C-alpha cells in the first residue's frame, strides 16, 4: 500500500514538474543576462510600466561590476549619465560621498539587488538559453532550460551575445583586418604595451627548439600589421584580496596546480628581478583594505591565447575554459607567494594577502565573473569604428557616449626571431568623448525587428575596446530599454522608433522615475557660463568632468580679479544641492572662494584644497557647497573666483541636484 502511495505521489510530482518546465511566460520585455546592463535595462523597463522578466544564466547580478571590477574604467565621468550615474551615486551614498567609483564587490551587488527589488522585477536565476524561435524577422519566444518565454521585445545584455546569435543576427568574433573599415589599429598588432621588454628564451630547454615551447606560448607565426583573424583579447579575473587579518583566508595551493605554467615568470625574474607585487600585478586598493588586481606587463593574470574558442563555445566547453582560467589565476597567486624561484621579499609581501571572508561567500570567496572583455560583436545597422572614436565620423542619433582609450589586451603569445613576444595589445587615446549611435545597438532590420543589443553592440574590434566599459554598458542599456518601451507603445519595430524623441525622453527623465532632472553645467557651455577676465583652458581627460575634457584655470592670484559664473535655467523652483567639480593641480591655490547667489542674497563659500580627497583613478572630485533654495528661471548662479588665491584656481563643472 505504501509503495503504491509513493508511486502515485511520484507521478503527481512528475506531472507538476513537467507543467512547470513547460510553462509559457509572457511579458512585454524579456532581458537575457543579469550583467550591470541587464539590471539597468530591467529596472528602466519596469519603472516605465512594462511587464519585465530578467533571466540570469548564473546566480548573481551585476556581471563584472559586482565581480571584482571595482576600480572603474571611466575615461571621462561626463559620459556616465542617467541610471548609470545613479549607480555610482548609490555606491557613493554607501561610502558617504556624492559618487564613488572605487568599491567592494558585495557593495555593488547589493546596489544592483536594490534596483531590482525597488522596481519589483522578476528574476529567474540559473536559466541558460537553449532555443530562439522566430516568425520572419520577429522573435516569438525563447526557451531557457525547457521554459518558454514570449515577449514583445527582447534585450540581450550578456557579455557573450548568445541571444543575439541564436536569433540569427550577423556578428563577428576576433579582429577585422584594417582594410575592412579603413582603420589603422585593428588586426595583428605588435606594440610595446604589456610586452616582454627583455629577451626571454621561449624553449623548455634554453636554446633548444627541439625541446618544445614553454607553457603559454603559441605556434602561430607573425603576420603583417593589420591582418585580420579570429583571435580574442585575453580574459582574466579581477581579483579581490584583503590584508585584514580578521577578514583574511589564506591563499592555499589550488586543485590542478601546475607550477610549469609560470616558467615564463621565473625567466622574467631572472633577467629583471621583481622588487614587489606591483612588478607582477596592477594592485589597485579598494575600500576596507581590499584590492582590485588586474594584469600588468608581459606575464600576469591575463591568460593569453586560451580563450579564442569561448565566444562560440557551448556551455560545457565554456565551463572548462572558465575553470582553466580559475586554476591558472589561483595557481599564480599561490606560486608568487610560495615558489622559491620568486624573490623572498615578494613572497613575504604576497603572504600578507588572502581571500576576503565577506566577499563571494557562496563561491568559496572567489569571484563569480570571468572578465569577458570581448566575445561576439554584432554587425548591426551601423558599425562603430576607429573613425567614430577619433571624431572623423560623428553620429547624430546618440544614445550614449564613450570616452575610454581604444584598448585591447594581448591576443597571442608567440616566438619572434627566437624570442618570446606578446601580440595584440593596443592603447591609443587622446581623443574627447564621442557619441554612440542608436543603430549600433539595433540589428539589421531584415534580420530581427524586436531585439536590442547594448553590450555585444555593433563595433569593430578596436572601437569596441573603447566602448566596452561597464558605465557605458549601463547607459546603453537604459537607452535600449527606453527604446523598447517606445517601440511597444508605438507598435513599431526597434529600428523605426523616433530617435530624437528617445534622446529627449532620456534627457528629461534620466532616472526613469519622472523626477526633476539635475542640472550639470560644464565650463564650455556658452549659454550658461560667463567669464570675467581671461582664463586659460587646459585639456585633461584624467582630471576634467566636461564633455570637452578640459577645464578653465587662472594663476594670476587675484590680480586682476577674475571669475567664472555658472547660471542654471531652473525649471522648477525649490531646494537644490550644489556641487562644484574640483580638479587638483600641483600648483593649485590653497583656497578657492566661491559666490552663490540664490536670487536674494550672495553667500560666500571657501574650498580648502587639503579637504578635497580625490579617488585614485581620477584627479578631481565633487565638492559639496550646500543646499540652497533657487527661484525658477535664470535668477541664481554659482561664481568661481580667484579672490585671495595663492596659486592656480580651477573652474570645471557645477552640479545642481534637486532635493527629493
């Protein structure tokens, strides 16, 4: 009797399970990929009143932004707008500042979870895409682990572009030849960055080619500069360690440890002995005694040449590649701290660090996200290229801006004239922020009309290297989600929405909650900025906040008196928090005197340079001036003066944030 009862229960459970697996979920917008972009896209669409489903193939939200990349790659903060900026504001609130661009992984993940909880977005974790069904140029449904999902619009926010690919969208992997888009920095490149600056023998037995190559060196031959191929720039992990004894777990010998993988590091040390960990790693400090460790030099955390198959691999093969990167990286940390070939001071320094107990608790305190710097790239309605980065081609349908260097990590390690060399590293900057076209996040219309792709967007390899920053992905994701809502409301394709209407909407509703927008006035805004006296313009991407990547400066020390007046056009009378962006200069004035006029009286504020604490990756910071009631119209202002200055005074941007 009991056996029959258990059998009946089993049958009932089987049918219940099948019903769950065969469930068809219908929503307005389905986002695949819980990266930083996926969270922002989901939040935006839900705040706009749409039904939304976010699918995350793993079990964490935030992608690289919660996976160790806490030392944010920016280029120019001015390009970080809307909810992307709001993310860094929320991080800032946690650390007691207006904005914070350097942060711990668990803090970022909490902020992303807060976005989802605030909007009430449904998230399904651990669901991997298996099938995409289309009717002509329309995606009708997708299947994730036997669950079917129907949506009016889909948004692919993965780093890999899996949904895009299964939907039949054109894409590319690797590097185009320079000739494809008439570029100069694409394809095969043998430059000096992250290069072997000394002569290292590549063979197992020095001087004996018959003995074979050391681990990590490929068999490819050098190609003419600019030759295209399918090589992918190296992946790595952005590593969070701590030197806090109370919060530290030891770096122990990992499974699958193979010290032969690090023989090139041994030979580098033999020729040019390491003095500290900074000779091997980019060791960026995070709050609360933690790190964001990145690749440095010829041999470090980048696993060069071991990821070429990843973009188009199935889930099982990707898992193997991912595990190989984990084994290599954990092994590298252990090797540096324990192998006798490493200098004793370096080993001693390494042993001061360990895995933080309060990070990645459900993943053995190791990051849940491999740094997929580049995988598939869509070939969409428009392809962003080097010419857009350098301003020779300018898009008028901008839905985001980029400002980072054209950046590619090495793609290969090979033998050149009997010596080991890295290939593929490119770092070309010196250009101002530039717009990203809406057409670069839309597929070709004849392929798919209800899909948007803000992460694996349409760009050449070298242009993607400039665009592929987490803040920019979030900006593009908000634009994509807003465009999806517009397409649904207008009953049209994503390619046929009114882009100017989209641009205006994003400008007027930057937080997707219909709140009063903040007002940011840069020094080059001729409609809102008035100069009294002659000021010098300094171009400095690293320090400035404005779109022109410059700021004004004066070193006359108050003789004659000069000022820069910022006059906002206040649309709604009320109280505003006012901040001034303060770029530090080596010859800067100790004190800066500022006048604030609220329509009735002038308040004088003074910035003391010693009170300005600047974050590591920029040379400027927002300084709070206070909260002031401002009348409607252009009846108040902020005026930066050189009064009583004992050095150079700077004038960059002024920010007016309405009190909520």
